[in-house]
C-alpha cells in the first residue's frame, strides 16, 4: 500500500465497535492546530478505509490497516496498539470474524 496513492481525511472520533472503524466528525487540515487527538483515515479509489491512525500529540497511538476482497468485504485487519503490539484479525466471505 502506497500512502501517496490514497486520499487522507481527518476526523475527531469514530462510532461503533465493528471493523472497519467508522470515522465521524470530519475536520479539515486547518482545524488540526487546536487538537491534541484526532484520527487520520486513508481511503482508496473505492472510498474504502484502508488505514486509520489515531494521533495523540503528533504520535501514532493506534494504527489499523484493512484489506478487502473484490466484493468490498473486509477480509483482514492489522491493529497495532500504543505499545507496538500487532494483532491480526481475519474475516470470512461475509465479513464475520474467522
């Protein structure tokens, strides 16, 4: 995944517990100056969230990378927490956890 090929957008938070995260309350880049914490979402040409970073004081605290199949179903999520620990989740053809 080449980040330069993706569209990045900024958000205040997310909603729900299912993956991929649903980022909400979009803000423009100029609104980041007064924020300590925000989410940066990277979207592919199909407008699918393929990468999500939670940034706190300029440092990445949480990182999600998502992979989809040709039917836009989430098939894999790589989650890296603040300690750098990686969790790999896989999903079936219906997007349900394996």
